[in-house]
C-alpha cells in the first residue's frame, strides 16, 4: 500500500505541498516548526522531497523514539550524504555493524584520552584568536580555522605547519564545494560533463582522498604510534580481531571532519555573540577563570560551571541541527499512532528547546537555568539522542568550554552587529547570518 493511503495521513495533519514544504524546511525551519505545531498540533506530518516525516517536540514522544529498538531504524538521508562521508561511515551504518563501530570508536572521544587533547585545544584557541586581533573579522571564520586545527592535530595527528596548511586547504575545499542542491536532491549527484556543483565537489573530494592516502602511509611508517585518534584507529581491533581497512578509516575521518568541525565552530561563534551580549555572563566567566590563577590548566577551566552553563544555554537557544531524524525499517507506535515503515520520525530540537514548560522565558539567554535544574535526554538534545547520539558530543563540549573560557579570559571582544544574528541554513547546519562580526583585542592586564 502506498504511504499516502495509510490511515496515518488521516490521523495526522500537516502541510502537504511537497516543494514549498521542503523549501521551508531548508530555509526557515525555526520559523515554520512553531507555526506548524500551532496549526496542526504535535505530532504533525510533513510531505517533503525526501519522504514523509512525522515531527514532534514533545519530550514524552521523543523518549519513545530514542528508546525504541535500534533495529527499527535506518539512518536518514543515506543517498544524500553517502558521496561525502562514504559507505563505511558510522553515520550510515545500521544494526550490528553500527553497534560494533560505536564500540570501537567511542574510547578516544571520552575520558582520559579525550582530556589529553586539552592543551591542543587551548593552544589552537589562543593562536587563532590572537591572529585575528585588530581589524573587524567575521568570527565564524576564526572558529572554523580553530576547530579544524584541533581536528587535524588531535584526530589526524598532523603536526608540522606545511602539512597542516595543505590539509586545511583540501578539507575546506571539499566542505565549501558541498551544495544544498545535491545534498537534498540526490538525483543531482551527477557529473554533467565536468560542470556544475557536483563536478566541483568530486574534484575537491578526490584531492582530499589522495592527501589522506599519503598521510596514512606516513603514520604507518612511524616507529612509535602517536596519541592521535588516527593512530588509535590503525591499532584498534573489532571483537573478531579484524582491523579497519584504509577505505573505512578514511570514511570515518571524513565523518569526523564533517560532523565535528563546522558544528563546533558554529556553536563557538554563537556562544561568543550570546555571552558578550550579556556582560554579566561574560564577567562571571572571566572572574571564575581569573580565580583559578595563571597556572590553571586547560582541563581546570573546562570544569568551571559558569563556562559549562554558558555552552549548554547556547546549544539550547541556538542548536546547530534542527532535528534528529530516524527512518523506520519497521512500524513504530508513537503516542498511540502506528507509523508505517518507510516514514521518518523526527525529534525537533528547536521545539523541545523552546518549550516554556521546561524552559521558562525560552527566548532569553539564561545560563543559570542549567544550575537551577537538570534536564533529561528527551528535554535537552543538542547532539541528538538514543543509539545515534553524536559520538563526539563529549569531545565537542570539552573543546567549546576550553575555547570560550580562553576567549573571555584572555581577549576583549567588541560585537559589531547591532542586533543579534539570525539563524540561517548553511548546508544542514544553522549558522549566524552575519558570521558574528567582532573586533578582538588582547586583554589589558
């Protein structure tokens, strides 16, 4: 039976015009999700170019989505993102393969191994922010360079400056060549005789592939394994004793760069704007860092509650992704409704984070709300949730706390945007429309 004939269509309301709905999902999700919820109720159904999606911002239903058996789900949008990430990316795996991959990759992104990268994170923050001091800059450009260096050093194990510069150039070329047209419409993933967005992307992609191949050979040739995540991937073994192939490793490296570079950079840019529009928050962070003393380690400042609260509130108010999506392999009963296989279910992060029942005065930037109470995984979900929660969430939070504390404690920030930037779609992420224009100066002591 066709999905459109299923009784769900009669039980759930929602916008039905496919092209217009898709456009609104892409361009103005923050505006239309609340409108659709108010008009159609929660959950509601949208008919988009990439399928029928049941969306909800209700924590009780989100709890059901995240708690369901992983075998019920396939990753969403595989055809769209496979050309960028590769077929052996964690984000595209499912079932037993997905569980085994998470088990293998989880350790470097948590605990003692993750904390070993604290110095790299602070050094990158200091050097890139200092280099931007003086004239007006779009802070998003600074944060992009900063977070990419952290990944290249901590994950890829790149150390020398020439290799860093070349890697940075090739990675940025690939990310800049990613175009929403072929990401959201896979039928446009064609070369067209060497012309068009996808052809440009493929040229950049192949250059990055060759760069990673050369780097893998160098890493393998070292006498002693490094402390970087790539070296750990090369040494890691699955439960059956097998190792990751080079093609597999490259897929995961591209996934880490794609999922962890831009998202963290945008979150830091949003935090910079929000914190410095609230001088009380900035003053509290600066005082807390100062109180630790000049010998405080990067790990020490990452533990500060004021810094952690500011990052959490930034990700609540300005989530980088607007929803967490799962495509159903099997029917799912959600809030008494049976949703058929083939549909997608989505936890709408922006609706959850804007719920006044959990977040009084939800449009206000109030970091202290995270000291006043704790939130459940179905009430606060900037990194998604369930068995597909972002594997690098702890790593990203750690980096964000170190970078924000370093910025506030060691530099003066003048915001040049008269009004707060607005969220706009940048590929699949939500970015500040102005880039967060600032003027930076070293802090006067």
